[in-house]
């Protein structure tokens, strides 16, 4: 595998108030991206305000002490910047991309939203309706709905099992003062990470962060843990009846949490299993048996729990066969060692995809922020690629055997009839 000595490095500075600032400089690019992450989200919500973190994400775009909602969008547009945000179970991330030359002004708008959002009452009510429509849209989309059902049941009785969107009842009932109080308790300096990637200067981002985020309160946000002895809900199945042409399903298996020592081996394993058109699932389920148009595997990783997921959509009459085949392909890894050609192809796919992602500042600004949260420091791309390159075929086999040889997955399906069960 070619060397990676010319890949960009990363830098991190922790401000006096606890805000971490991480950057990855790629000289010569016209663009850059900058983001602000709060290391707290759905898992830290009280049940009566379920969905508050995601609701707050929407509301940060709706006005500050200095800017109205329209002015925020107009100022981003005037800079040619593109702003966005997302909420997961453990984080909310606000980010924007623009020309490198306008990153200071782009960051100023983003930081104003993060620190000074006022949640204007009329905007709260308008956005409440938007979030309720988002909940309805998710319910009406079979693949989104079955994923949400799988997620809540795989992590049943764990804070991670809470729905990011909340429920129609919790969103309808939560009041503006509760949302403001929740933001004040969570958006603190110690849990904030600023990340920038592209043609950016680390010292300038540090200077801007010191000035723009100096008013954040300090403190700690204790992570809400699972009950002692909690385990994912595996070896169970549930079917959600719906009149559809297909049956769609997720299968889930426990794997080590984010940042674990086997993460590079898991990445290679996942690539071989269901990560592309040469993957085992694609070839066996789609190409050889014509069971599905869409079939893939993926990993969902959190700080204290994670899952390997397999998805497919198939003819209802053949859904059980598809589940059996998917599980069988997984179990093959436990006893068979992949050949060198397959191993090297998977590692090359990962390497090329990650190198090509250097051209996308949005991807990089999320990557260095995520690795900072998980590992404590931003992981240079060269280090990650070296970890992937070092994975052996025996590493893949032995890890698969340890994780999957005696485990029955959780199966969650949606479609007509009674639906499939566990793999046979």
C-alpha cells in the first residue's frame, strides 16, 4: 500500500474555558469548513422533553440577539456559505462551508447562533410544526420507520434507545422555557468542540474561538449510563405490518463501542461483508440469488455501545430466505479466512474512499471532530490508514469468531403479512 507521509496533519488547542479547537490544514484548497459540536444530545434528555436536542438544533437557526432568522440565512448566502446541522444520540453538530477567505465571518455567524440563540416565541411555534411534520415523514417512510423501530428496540432500556426526533406528544407539549433551560444546561464550554478543515490556519481559528465562545458557561455534563449489566436486545424479532410490495428488514449484532482497539479490523470486515458491489452480501443476496435490489451492512457506534447492521428489501415470500443468507454470510467469517485478494481489495477501497474525502471539507470537519470526541484528540488520516493497512486476514477471522459465532441477531422488519423471523 502506498505511503501516506504527505497527508495533512491535525492540531488541537484547549482554551482556558475548556473549549477544544481542532484543525486540519489542506493548503491550496479554495474552500474550508468550520463546525461546532456539543457533546450532549438525546441520551441526556428527560423523558418529558424527548426530542428537545433536535428541536433546539432547528431553533438555533431562528434568531439571536443580533440577527433574525432571515438575517442569518441572508448573511450566509451573502458569503456564498452553506450551513447545516444534525443531531444524533450523543451530539449536535452545526457546520458551514465557504471560501477559505470568508471562514472568519462564517464562523462569527455560526458562533452567534450557538451562544446567543433566543428562541423567539413565534419561531418556536412555527418550528414545532416543522418538527411534527418531520416525525410524520419518518413514519410514512418504511425504511426510516423500520430503522427507528430497530434502533429503539436494539437499545431497549438504554438512553441510546430514545428517538432523536422525540414523539408527537413530547414535541407538542414541550414549552419554550424548558427548551431554553435544557440548552443552558447542556451547551457548556467543556463539552464544546470547534473543528475546521481545508485551507485554514489553526492559530486564527483558536483566536476566533477565544473571542466568539468566551461567554459559554463551564461545568460538566454527566453522560446518562445504561443500567448495570445492560445488554442489547438480541435474539428477538418484531414485524411491523404495513401494506407494501416489499418486506424490508434490519438485522443487528453487538460490536465493541466507538474508538475500540479493533475499529480498523471492523472497518475491513464491514467492507468485505456489505460495503460495496464486490461485497459478500451484494454478490450472494443480489447477484447470485436475486433476493434484493438494495442490501448492505453498516456500523452504528456510540461511546459505550455499538451495533453491526445488515439491511435488505426483498419479496415478502423470500424475506426469510434473505435473512438466512445474510446471517450465513456473516458466519462464514468465523471459520473461513479471507484470501489476500479480497483483503487487499477491501483495504484499498477504504484507503481510496478516505483519501478522496480530503476534497470534501464537510466530511473532514466532521471526521476530526468525531475522532476528537471519541479518542480525546483528532486522529490524523495517515494514522487511520496505517491502522487499516495493518489488518490481517487472521485478525478479521478471529474477531468475527469472537463477536458473531454464538450470537443470534435482532431482526426488525416491515411489510405485509406476518413477516420473517430469526435466521434458521
